[in-house]
């Protein structure tokens, strides 16, 4: 099935299913859909970023802070995350869930689920980048991303996923007994 034939589940502001639509007929700025975001850690506070190809419809040439993508009809968030990780960077890794959030901006309205994994090339082998979607990858610290130290254009939805993760982790560490 081509990307344009993919059937996407539409949801409302409460993340309840309201219908399905083919990707080519979807209005990404109006319709709310589900997306997975996988933070690929390469070290304690280091993330693998993906530069999107110039042919991508949404934010071409921008850096995605996460791997991930649109959840297809009949697919769970976890199934989508596992599929996207394999498709985009060619690895299959155990995923940890970090909850869900709603975000919207120019050209997107999303219920996202954040996952994380740890990638080590010595253990997991080399990456295999999906040529039509990923132009290159680079490692960057969470601090450098949040401060945009290198003045890179980040996809706004994946940046929001990182903010969700950081807020979630701060709440968890505040609740940890000392």
C-alpha cells in the first residue's frame, strides 16, 4: 500500500475514534489523528535526531527530535511505534511508554504517545536509514535541543513530544523519595 492509500483513524479532542480517512484526503491542519513519537537515546541525555528529506510534505528539511509517525487504522500506538522504528532507522528495540499528550499547530492536530528506547551501535548494529524520509541522523543532548544551541529547525510536533517527556520525567523525579 502506498502512503497516499494509507487509512488513518480520526479522533476527537478526547482521543475518541470518530472515523477513518485516506491519507491523501486528510486535512492535517483540521483533522485530529494519532501519532507515535520515539525518543531514541544514544546515551544518558543524548538523542538521535533525524533530518527529514526535502520531499516530506510536513516540515521538509527540519530535524525530528523523535522517530515515529501516523498511527494507521487498526494499529495500536505500540504497533505503530515498532513499525516506524524499523522502517525509519532499521532497528527493533524494546520501547518504554511515557504517556500521551495533545498538541496542535500549523498543519497538525495530534494525539501523540511518547515512547523511548536506547540504541547502541556496538550492540544493535548500524542504522539503516529510510532514504525517502531520513536524510541524515545526528546525536544531540536534550539540553542543546531545548536551548536550540545550534539554531536548527525542529519539527514542532516532535519538539512538543520532547517537552511532554521532560515535564513527565521532572514530575516523576519530584515524587521520588530521597
